[in-house]
């Protein structure tokens, strides 16, 4: 579910922090002591919330919110989903580290404050029961999430009254309830990128994947491109940038205009990019189905179709027959699981199905990268 962030601030400020501004050069004002204090309060609350979600401590989780807050019910759903997902995968989360940026803080009253916060979460995973937990059975992934918070002071204690955000742990918007992860686990030796050009796309993705821990560029998007967060999502814009950085030439149908500061429909829309890749021959749709279908052994894919995906390939996420999300496969984790980078809810090396429902349909694409005659520029 997409939530617009505009209620919290003026358009100029919102445009600057979301990346939607036509003029990305913005000078942010340092926080006042009062703002620094409330930022620390929020960081403490979010850290407590995330740790409670990971450990399943509902009592601690409830202490973050006022009684009967819908944000508490949402946090319970996230805890339930994450527990189900790691159980189905045979994994264990050993910890979460939280970072926070607060581009906008607005004090409504002495006891009520609205904050636009960018939360960075680094999750540590292990696979219990192995003899070598320091290498092959330990890994991390990162999430970067933009929140509209409202804090209230209840009898001297700050609490999260409202928390609006695009949830990467409940990404399938078809469902009125929280997503239920598919069961099963994959293990395999990680293949290398299919070509040097695929490696360039991966390098670009890891550099500009945004607010997630592990991303480069000071955890910020490439400033030479506009961001579509708040306008339907930035996932496909990001994938298109990575493909261009790998050497794909722009066309009249798939292009980014520097003058207009906007991408064509095929550049920014998941379904239109899917159609363009198919029609242009730049990628081949080699498998489509649910998690269960893509991990099931077949004569063509003895270890399941997902086992054939390569670093640099793409995944389209399908709802009601249309692509709603795009992600770039950037490698495999130490458990042999394909991991992706994406935008909107920013992801760095996140398991490819985390946050999606057991009924979600995935399109798996082999990308046919062209030889690059020269090193691509990071500018459009």
C-alpha cells in the first residue's frame, strides 16, 4: 500500500527529501536542540519496536504505542509475518540495528509532533545447526523505509500514535490482511554474474539502492534522476537506471529525459517495462509462477526455476495479472538464496520473496546484456 507523505511538510521540503524535485540542490537546516531531542526519542522508540518485532516480545511492542493504536496492530502483523517467514526458511534473526534520518519535524503542540523519518534497518540472519556459522551460515540484509510518524506525549512518555509507510514486510496489496509467506528453503552454490555488463548493473544497484544499510552513496539515490516515491513508487525507475548503467541504449519508448526530468512509461512503470523487455528482446521471460511453483523440481529445472536465475537478472512481481514491482537480482546470500535490490521500500540484498504473499506471482527474466564499448556514466 502506497502512502503519500505530503501532509507532514510544505511541498518544497517534501520534494527535496523524496527526490521528486526538479532541483535536487537543497540546503537542509541543522536540527535545533529540541528537534535533536525528539529525534533521539523517536530512534529509541523505533529501535524498541524493531527489536520487539524480531524477538516476538508483544509486551515490549505494545509499550511503544498508545492503547488501541492501529500502528500497534500493524506492528503485530509484521511480527507475525517475519516469524512465519524465517520459520519457513529455517533461519533465525539474531539482531537488528536501526538508524534514523529526520528530514522534517513539526511540533503541533508541546505534546504532539509530526515527523517524516527515514528508517534504516540492518537484519542479521543465521542458519542454526551448521558447523560453520561464521561463514556460510551468517548473512545480513538491509531495509530503508520512509515513515510519516505522529508522536504523542502521554503522561510524560512519548509514544508512536500514527505510523504511515510502505511496508516491505507486507508488500502484496491485494490482501486485506497481512501477507503469509510461502514455505520452503533453497540452497545452492551462488553463480557469478552472467557477464561483465551484468556486474556493472549490480554495482550500480548496490551503490544507489537508497536508505537501506549496505547501500553506497551515503544511502542516497543517484541525484541525477528524479525519484517517483510518493508518485506510485520508484522501483522500476531504479531498475531502468541500472540497466542503462550496464550499457543498454535508450530508445524512444524506454528513455529518461534530462530536460524534462522524467522517464518514459516503460522507464518508470513495472508493467510497461515488462512489456518493453519482452517486445525488444532485451530480456527473456523464462519462468512465471508462485513461490511453490518456482521452487518445485521439473524436468527442465531439477532444482526449480528460481535456481536458474543469475545475478543481473530481473524479477517482476505480479498482482491481478499486472506487474506492480520490479527488482534486480544482485547475487545470492550465504544460504544460497537469491537476493535483490530495489527502491520505494529500499532493499539491499534482501531475499527475493521477503514481504510477498504465498499467492504472489513472480516473473523471472534472463537479461541479455549488451557489450559496453566504454564505461557508462552515472548521469542520464
